[in-house]
């Protein structure tokens, strides 16, 4: 499997003016866009840009544990793209099925996120690979909550890449069961193992890993110390007024900015 990819060893993934590996990539923004309060998202978008993020994230459709809670809203796709126009930042949004995939591509979403719950959904991975084969879309592939062996993660990426677009970022985001006190079991330490075996850049998500804003900065810095090429961090202009994970997990723009500055210093070591 991996041998076949030696052709990709020198492939460079580019997004938001960043060539992965040459500069630390910061993807930041809200867990969930609140369609009733678009101004929060516009404020968040300007704030993460000011903090130094080069890609804006915003959850349009959400994989919620409880089916009776807010599941996201297609209307948020317009808010996401409007924020992209206002800031000039490319945007990242999770797609959970093929309908989302095509809506996101038609709207011009630059980075497709595959969530931890779908990282082992091979038919969706194939559909994404086919749909982006002729485009420069980037995929942020989260590590499944239940993935064990490193090769299982790399093979999931291969389902997408095999159709011809090699722009996949591997995203450790914590596994289950959680470490007592953390939302998941932090797994940023697998970064060098992934980089040893794969062509793909590693972008760690400390937000879902530890699951509490107070612990996100240290996890982010640890990830960079382990050799991560980028970070995906939840941030909100006013975390307590957010929905989804934002009240618990989102960093304020000020903390995001400090974290990114410190991360860049570690990255440069
Ligand atoms: C998210 O990024 O908001 C999210 C739901 O992530 P994960 O798929 O890692 O749980
Ligand atoms: Mn989230």
C-alpha cells in the first residue's frame, strides 16, 4: 500500500497561501455556525484571521450524539461562504454524506472535513475521492475515535487519494475511551509515526482531543513539538454565546493568537 505512494513523497499540499511543511498551518473557527446569529460567525472569522489563521473553519452540518439537538443547517453554508468573501480566507466544513459533499463543492468550499465518525466510511471516502479528483480541493481527514493501527488511518486516506487528488491532511483528534478528565484520549503523539509512514501532512485538532478550552493550548503546543504541520482549533468571538462544542471548547481570539505565536516558535526550533 505505502510503496505505491512513493510517487507522492515530494507532493506539496497548498491552502490559504501556505505550503504545508514550509510554514505552520492554522485552521480556526467555530465548531458550529449558528444560523440565527450569523454576525457571531462574521466576527469570529475576522478575529481568527487577525490572530493569524490562514483557513477558517465553520460547522454547517453537525454529527451530534443526541438526535434531538441542533443538527446544523444548510443555511449556514451561505454564512460560511460570505465569511470567506469578507475575510479572503479559504473555508473548511465537514461533510457527512454525498448530498453535503455536492452542496459544499457547488458552493466553493475549499477544504472538506471528514469527521471522526465517517473516517471509516469507505463508500463516502470513495465518493469524495471521485468528486475532487479533478479539483484542487483539500481534505482534512480526522482520525476515527476507534482507529488503532497507524496503517488503518493511512489506508483511509488512500481511499481518497487513489482517485488522483493527493491533497489530504491527516488529523489526529483524540480517541476513545477518553482519558479521565479529557473528552478523548489525546493522540498528538502519533504525529511522528504518521510522518514516518505517509506522504501526507499532519494537522492536529487539540480541541476535540482534550475537549476543554483551558487545556487546548498545551495540547496544541505538544502537537507542534511532535512535528505537526498544522493545527485545527475551535475558536469563537464569544465562546459562551456559541452552540455545539463552542461554549466548552472554543478559544477566545486572544488565547488563539497567543497559542499560534507560541506554536510558531516551537515549529521554528
Ligand atoms: C468538529 O470538528 O466539530 C467535529 C465534529 O469533529 P470530530 O469529527 O473530530 O468529532
Ligand atoms: Mn466541534
